[in-house]
């Protein structure tokens, strides 16, 4: 009897230690950058043309880092990925929900041979379509990367609202891969996956740390899903341009390049940190993670017929409908 009590006690202590380990908080908490907030009365609007190239910055708000169970290292660059300019649409567009075969073909294109196991084991693959309200900015001048080394450099930028639509099933397939963020870019580059405003706001005088400090929101069928101030971003536009140049040194920082600056908390794709850590501890494969997500609650992901609006004061509003 005594031996049994000792064994039970040891197991309880071990279970408690495991729970504490899995639920431990981030070692370092992200904090907002030190921004100068622009006055919308001191600027003007310009047409936002179809971009020559498009980049996205990931995990730039503390809330989104937490809800996706991601790690944060202030000395490391955030995720940086390319989006296809052809994904651009405007308000009022109908965005096609990718079929299982379109998803599999996209996965196979980025990783030849991946299509075979997906066709075998995921015959009814869902995109797990997610929304992401983001403030974007467009370069209104060519930028020499060496200029970014000057802390006083203030590039001429225009700011606008955007929705960084994402097929999370493709992103999950990139977990554990050396080119993980390339999967992110593919997941966000299907036709219509970059709804943007028709115009961008340009300050009269640019500041090295200046941004429009406004609340940005996502509404799905009229329900507010995301709401956060851009002043809570972790990185300045200049920081983001440096990250982009480091990740894509051969890509010119050319005029009409757009950058989506990341999304706040409130997206459909949310996973408890303890669960992600447990999966990693057990060596859970990307395919098992995808299966688990597909088998779970998908009620917050976008479906055919949903109407999605992203908006921000002074930055515009873009509404799209998810179609067949």
C-alpha cells in the first residue's frame, strides 16, 4: 500500500511538472515599437496601383504571437514572405474558396512529391481559410538598401488597409521545413487572397518612426473578430524593410512595392501553447497536425457565402464575399 502511494505521488508530481513545462509563458514578451503617430489632417490620398511585388511580415503583434503559440526572440527577424501581386483584388470582389485539388497542386508545386500523400490521405482537404486585417504600406520611391542603415532615413510611404487571406492548411504543411515561410507565402497567394483599398494615405512629412496609429478591424458577417491599434505593432516600417532586404537581398525595394505589416490577435487559427508544445514533444508530424486541425472545430474559418470586411479609420474599407 505504501509503495502504491509513493508511485501515485511520483506520477502526480511528474504530471504537474509536465503541465508547468507545457504551460510556461514566453521567456521574453514582445513590446510595441516607439512610434510617432501621424495626423490624418496633414496628408493626402493617392491611388493604390497593382503592386510590382508584395511582401508580408508575420507575428508583428503580441496577441497574434500568443494565439498561434509562436515563439518570440527580439534579436531575431520575424517571418518574411512573398505574396503574388496577382492575388490583388478590390472591395466588392468574390474570392474563390480553393478546392482540395487546387490546394494539393499548390503544395506539390512548392514541394514536388507532396501531392501524392495528400491525394491519398486528404481527399477532402479544406483550405482552413482565415482572415487577417492588416495595415499595409506602399513604397512611393525606390529605396537603396544602404539608406536603411541611417536611423534618420524616412522613406516616402503610403498607408492603406488590406486583408491577408490565408489557407492555413498549406501553412501547416510547412511546419518543420527549412523553407517554412515559403509555404506561408503560397498559402496567401491564391487568386483574390490580397484584397486591398483603392487608395493610400501619404503624410506630408515622413518620419523615421511614423505610422497612422488607428484601430483596424475585421468583421465576418457583421461580427467583429479583430480590433487592435496599429500602435501595438512590434516593428516600424523601416525595421520591416530591413527584414525584407535581409530575407530577399536580390529583390529591389522598388516603387510600387507593397508590404503587409502583420495582423493582430483574433484570427480563426488559434492553438493553445501547451498543445503545440505537447505535439512537438511527442514528435507529431505535420500531417498529423493537419489531420488534427481538420478534425477540430472549424466554425471560425471562412466558408462559402461569408462576407468579410476589413477597415481602419483613414485607411479605407475593403469587403469581399467568399464564393464557390
